[in-house]
């Protein structure tokens, strides 16, 4: 059946069906069943999937659900899962629509945000036979699903950044428009004219946080997306391998960092608006509601942190981390030579602290103190994400400095230079503090008497 062509062209929609009531983060607990038929390509599916984004809609004439299910006698866990295409309407080889397949909406989830997308509970086989067409081989399901999920994680990170950029844009415009209070410089003069809130230092601080986060996240994402493309397209096999390692290491960090910060920036935008930000007539409250889901779906950010610490840091005995660290130190040496010595030195200390924290976690792993190591996975990820954004700030300042010299682009230079100064003074210390947390040895919350 002509699934892929119609999906690529946008004629048909698609979904990813992993989650079940008893199988969220633990995908290996999937219970959906796939029974073979006389036709080796066709299986009959039975089960229930929940929280399926775009689970039904009438914008496209057909929807292809990509469903994880377990064939008879398949092993337990993720290794026993297979992947099936389950079309809403069965079709012939030409793509002409035929009978309705047995995948039906049983309910619609009522959500905090993203109301433009129907999130559905899907029943498979509960209202008539549900045909599924095997993708690849039996038991290859999780491997194939991960081909989509790694890309989807970068896409979700882009949602976080896009929401941050939109929030910042709205907040900046509003702050220039909204008049409230007098300038601090006017002292206690009752006749001083009221000013736009953008003149108040605390509002400028909030705007700067939004600006710096949204601009550094954007370039970080672009870099990851470029590496993702080159990982497939580079003519050099060794380079493809190196880029694959970089993408593997960065994907959980970028997913979690950009989605957490997308939400934080959206809340900062609401704060910038004051009371109006909390009111539905203004655009930023929707951004807060829409942003929250990104840290939950495509693997919660807690699961991303466990992937980083439990898997990616351990690849080749830390080889991926070391490859990145060497490249980061080379960039910092370049930045110092370009006249950004103080910022490069501060970032160098944060890179060292990160390396020390990675070593500390590796030591906990070797001592089989797995719970203690995983307790620090999220702070470590946040620290790594902060350092990566700092590296973007210094690289942007370097490029802007060069362009200012070549083409006299002074506004760009000022913007990026100020971003870097602000980052080093305000955000980089958070990375150092997180390093102290990671290396603290504190296990207070593991005390079983607490919760
Ligand atoms: C709006 C929306 C759209 C969605 N779209 C889709 C979709 O299209 N397709 C699809 O398949 N799914 C979809 N999901 C499901 C989503 O991917 C899951 O909600 C998510 O993976 C978390 O699973 P859960 O809700 O069962 O939470 P749980 O797995 O129960 O997690 C609850 C908390 O426990 C933590 N946790 C769980 N296990 C561990 C562990 N081993 N170690 C440490 N911490 C752990 C989690 O990080 C989280 O903080 C969607 C969900 C929503 C809300």
C-alpha cells in the first residue's frame, strides 16, 4: 500500500502510537497484541493506545497510525515489540480509499494547552478487525520507532525554542508600549513623566533572559539539525561516525534544555506583562499552557537525563563527552585569540566543572551507586545544557565581532556582545552551582522514610 509517499506529500496524516495506560515512560510494558493472519504482511491488532497526538482529524483523507505491538511468543520488554502501520482507511495499491479499518477514537483527552491538536484514546480491534501492516521485521519495532523519535525529540526541542522566541517577541513589544511608573533617575520628583516599563531595570533583566535564552537556543538547535543532516550526507565515513556520536550525545540535552527553557521564558513573558499576561485576551498565557507539554512528551525530561547519564556518557568509556570537550576547548582558545579572553576563561572553568561532574557520576556508576548517580542526572543535564548555550553565546559574539570588522554590522555586534556579558555574569554561575550539586554526594531525598 502506498503509505510513505502519501505521508511525505502531506496528503495523509500520521501518528506515533506508543503510550498505553500501563506503559508511559516504560514503553517495554506495552500490551497491545498483534496476531499474524494467512497474509504474511497483515496482522490483526488488539489493544488501547492513549494520548495519541492527531489521533483523529478530518484535515487529511487518511491517517496512518504507527503502532507498537507484541506478536505471539515475542519476548518481554522493548526487544519484543514490532511496528505496524495501521491506516484509518484500508486502501488498494493505487492509494484509493477502501473500507474503514478497526482503529477508532474512544475518547478525547481534555488538555491544559495545545488545543489545536486532538489528543485521543484509540481502540484497536474493539469495533471490528484492525489490520496492521508490519514495518521491517518482527521485534524490530523499538529500533525503527527510535529512528523517528530521535528526530521528533529535536522537533520538540524546536517547539520549546519557538515558544520562547514568540514569548520574547510579544513581551518586548508590550514592554515598549505599556506606560507605568517613573524612571528611577527622576528620583522622587512627582512631576516626572511616566515611562514605558521597558525602562525599568527589572523589566530589562527579564527581557534579557528571554532574549539570551531564545537566541542561544536557536543556534544550538540549528547546529544539532545540521549535524543530524551531515550525519547522513557526509561523504566521509569517519566524519559520519563522529557526527552520529555528537547527535547521540546532544539530543537528550537539547530536548530537555530547550523545552524546560521554553516554558521558563513563556512564564517570564507573562511576568513582563504583569496582570495582563495572565488574562486570556493577551497572547502569552497560551504560550505557557502550550509550552508545558514539551518537557513531558517524546520522553519526559527526566528520562532524557537518564539517557544522557546512563547511556550516552558511558559510550566508549566517555568517548562522546571527550570528543565534545576537546572541540569546546578548541573553540574557547579561538575565542580568546579573537579578544574574548575573559568570557573564554569563565566558560573554560564551567567546561572543567562539567568534566569533573561527569567523572564523579562515572565513579558512582563504578561503585554501583546507581540511585545516587541517577539522582543527579537532571541537574547534570541542566548544567550541560547551560554550558552548551554559553558556548553558543561566545561563538555568536565571535562571529558578530568578525562581521562588525568586515561589514560594520554594529547593532548585531552590540547585541551578541551584551548577550555574552549577561550570560557569563548571570547564567554561567548557575552551571557552576549545579556542578556543586552534582558532586555534593547528598542523598537526602533517597531516605525511604520521607515519601
Ligand atoms: C498532550 C499529549 C500528547 C501526547 N502525544 C503522544 C503521542 O502522539 N504518542 C504517544 O505514544 N504518546 C503520546 N503522549 C504520551 C507521552 O509520551 C507520555 O505521557 C510520556 O511519555 C510520559 O508517560 P506517562 O504520562 O505515563 O508518565 P509516567 O511514565 O507515569 O511518568 C510520570 C513521572 O515519573 C517519571 N518516571 C517514570 N519512569 C521513570 C523512571 N524509570 N525513572 C525516573 N523517572 C521516571 C517521569 O519522568 C515523570 O516525571 C502524549 C502525552 C500528552 C499529554
